[in-house]
C-alpha cells in the first residue's frame, strides 16, 4: 500500500515544527498538520525563554524583543525581594514570529504544511490513518507513524487511548500597555512574580516587560479559584503596578504540571505539552519541548532504519527525554509541592532570608530558568534558609518527603 507520507506530525508549535524539521532533514516524507489558518495565532504564551533555548531551536536574535536580568518576588503579605540583575537570564520573544520561523525551517527542510484539524487517528495493520477536516470537509491521511505535538488537550493521545497528566494549572494572560507614570516605577529588565495561597492558589502571578510600553501579565491557579477572579485580586492588591495597565488582548490556557504516564505507543509518540513535558515550577514548555522534539526525531529515524515501529522500540524515546530533562522536571515538581506546603508566614520568612548577601550572591551565580533545581536545592541547604525549611519539615512530614526526593539523583 502506498502511504501518503512517512510521518504525520500534528501541531505546528515549537514541538511539532522542530520534530518535522529534523525528520525532513533526515530524508523522511513529513506532513505537518496545523488547525489554525496562521501558524502561532492566536498566541497563548508569555513568551519568556532562556538564551539556551535560542540555540536549541537554531533561531538567532530575530525573534528577541527584550532582555531580562532579574525578578522581584512579591508575597501576598507584602514581602518583596529582588533577585538577579547582573546578567541576562531570559529573553522575551515575539511568540508568533518564533513559531512561524520554526515552521518555515521545517518547510525549507522538505516538510509539507497542511492546514487541517485532525479529529481522529487509528492504527491499521502496518500504518496509521488520520481523519482530518479542512473547511468543514473530512478527509484521511495515511502514514507509517504519527507524532502528537497537539498540546495539552491532545487529540492524538485521546483517540489512541494514551493516559493524560494528572495535574494542571489554569491560566489567564493579558497583553497590555502601561502608562508612562506606571513605567517610571518599574525596572524594565525585571519581571515581577506574585505568590500566595490566597492570591494565586497553587500557582503564581506575573508581569513581564517586553520593551517600551508593552507588558505581558497573568496569573494561574490549580482550580480552586478561577483565574479571572485571582487576577482581579492581584490587581487590587498591587495598585501601584496595575493601575496604569490598559489591556490590549486577553488569552487563556491550560498547562500540564506532570508527565503523561506514557509518551509513546505503537506507531506514535507524544511531544511537548501533549506529553506533559513542561517545567512544573514555572509552566514554561518551549525549551523542554524542543529537547524532546530533537530526541523524538532521533528515535523515529532509528525506527525507520530498523523497520521497528512497535511500543517496545519507541520506548527508547521516553528513556532519552527523561534522561536529559526528566530528572530536572521531577526535582522541580517535588520542590513545587514542598513550597505549596509552606504557610504564608513561612513564605514571608523565606523571602526575608533571600535578602541576605550570601543568598543574593548564590542566586545570582546559579539562577537558571530551565534548571531551577540547581539554585533551589543550594538555597535549601544554605544556613539562612534552614530554620524556615526545618520548621516545615517538622510540622509537615509529608512535605519533607518532597524535599528529600528533590535531592535524590533520580
């Protein structure tokens, strides 16, 4: 039977386009399915990445619109600490341009972009059959393999019966314009992060300057409070930062905070948010999805070389990505759960401890938004933080187990 392509990649976000690009470069026939008329539109992302991510994507400075060197951490009780400031820790990108550049790279390598909404995928003998819609018309596509890079609510995963992540955050984002008076109170190279059990239950709020008068703000929760309610509370609690904000557009999204139990099955792999490959401490998923996409392409090339497309063969993909980024994601998840166990008073004491010159220097030296456990575990072992963390472990032994697990090598 003549198949339509070797590999069908569903979703032209960073995970899908990078996978399609690498596979097309290897000489495979690739179809890249994207349901939106314009790649990257609408954007549901705050667009904050590390300089390392630019290299992983093979994208230069063209998508960078602003550089950030530090962060102000605000607590619901009024505490505040400034961290970083000596070097670029993150860059804000034009997320639409970023996604389109990656997709253009995939097409330049030979992948065919198809405007279609995939509705179902089924296994048939030695191939998969995808059902898709374009302008209301149903049609089918056959391939040796399918890559699900179709986000948190992955249809690939759902129709193939792959289990989903167990934990999610629900977010509201706003891109807005700030008044000159409000801008005068800010450092435009610092992000603002807002934490507190009542302020953003289970998650946090943020302000990201992206150059000039434009900022990206938002907040997330894990379900106890609707994000719009949490956002109003945050804006009311910090009028000096939010009073001059004029919203331009609003967007929402759901972020997985844990792995999917399996990211592979017969003739299928999941990549990016579809596999829960997201940093649980920040919700960022661009860097992790690009790493996973690179490793997915390696595994798929091997499958074609060996003519072996079963789950046993494709399990190598999950071993690879867990070895490269899974340990960090696991450690960060344990650290997040430990932080959620802290009382508001304990969070305040920890923030005060972070003002000490020793911890300021430690943070400035080791801060890394892709690998936050590197600095967080060093902070946990530091003398100024030990008293606060010790009180948590004594009063909440189950929380202490998360801290212990975060220190384990695997």
